[in-house]
């Protein structure tokens, strides 16, 4: 209980700090919606030139965008601040984190709670809700469960990618661009039907690394569409297992990084 109270105090302090400069806070609050807005606008622009992209209609593609955006925004809100780990390692701030009687990862996440990103989360789920209403979905109990779980498992998957990419800083402090290729690049990759990508690229990112199970496969299951690439219908329900596998890998990489750390410059 004492540990929980300490985390709550850290979160409360960050919220009060963010609200101190109200004008700046409001600008950042609305500015952070931009990424989701541009994801949707990009899809709309594509469909002005063609009635289908990768074999998918506009609203089917918006469903994929909604699942991806909702999951990524939730992950970015909850764990995105772990990206700052490289700064903490370089400046030696990580030393002060490790000497406290609290777990290191929750401290890092709460040291700069991104309250300004909350509207981005709301917008992501709004896009998802509009897409669900616009598509003709045959609502069965498994699909109701899937639509509840899919954004959460997408957030868990993206959150694991955030932790894995940030943990590279324990070995290579200037690893930020590589990490961004898998976090923000992964968001862009999952915002489109994976049928638009070439075979080798698709096989590597979609199935070897699991990004197909963030939005594409759950969207197929919700729509009741067969997979053009040949996977069975139940593949859309595998996203929780894929997310769990990502969590296991992220936990192992994080623990290895913590054991490797020997103070600033290591």
C-alpha cells in the first residue's frame, strides 16, 4: 500500500505541474490530437484517388486506422514516456531512480505523466466508434469481446515495443531513431491493410514481429472477411496471445538492461 501511495503521489504531482501553465497545457492538449487526425486524413486522401486500397473499402480501412490509433494512443499515454530513458541514462538521472525503494519502470512512467495526450486517446476511440457504426458488422458474443479486447491488446503490444526500444539505451544511448522506427513506424505500418505491402516487408513486420495482430487481423474478424493472405478466421482472435508474447520479451529485455546498467555512460 505504501508503494501504491508513492506512485499516486508522483502522478498527482505531475498532474498539478501540467495544469500550472494553463495556456501551454491547452495548446499541447489539442496539439497532440494531430497525429490521429493526420492518420485519418491520409486514408481519406488515398480513397479520393481509388475506391479500394489493398482490397478494402474506405470504412473498412477506417476501422483498421481506428483500432491502430486507439491502441497506440493508449500505449503512448500509459508508457510513451519511457522514451526518455536515454536522457536519464546520459544525464545520470537513472541512478537516482534506482536508489529509491520503488520499481524503476513505474517511476520513469510517472516522472512526466503525459496528461496532455488524453484527448488523443479520446479521439482514437472516437474514430474507432465511428468506424464500428459505419461498417455492417454482425455482432456476435465473440466479436463483442474482441472489440473490447482489441484496443487494449494493441496498447499492450505497442507498450511492449516502447519498453523494448527504450531499453536499447542501456547499451546504446543514441538509439532513439532505431526505437522510433518500431514504435511510431509500427503505428504507421498498422494503420493500413497489410495487403498493400510487399511480401518480404509484410512477412517481417506483420507476422514475424506480430504487427498484423494489432489492427488488421482483428478488423478482418470483426468484419467477417476472409483473409486475402490465407490465414484462418480465428487468427483475428490471437491478438491477446501476441500481446502477451510481446510483454514477455519486453520484460526480459528490460531486466537485462537494468542488470547491464552501471551508472551514467555505461
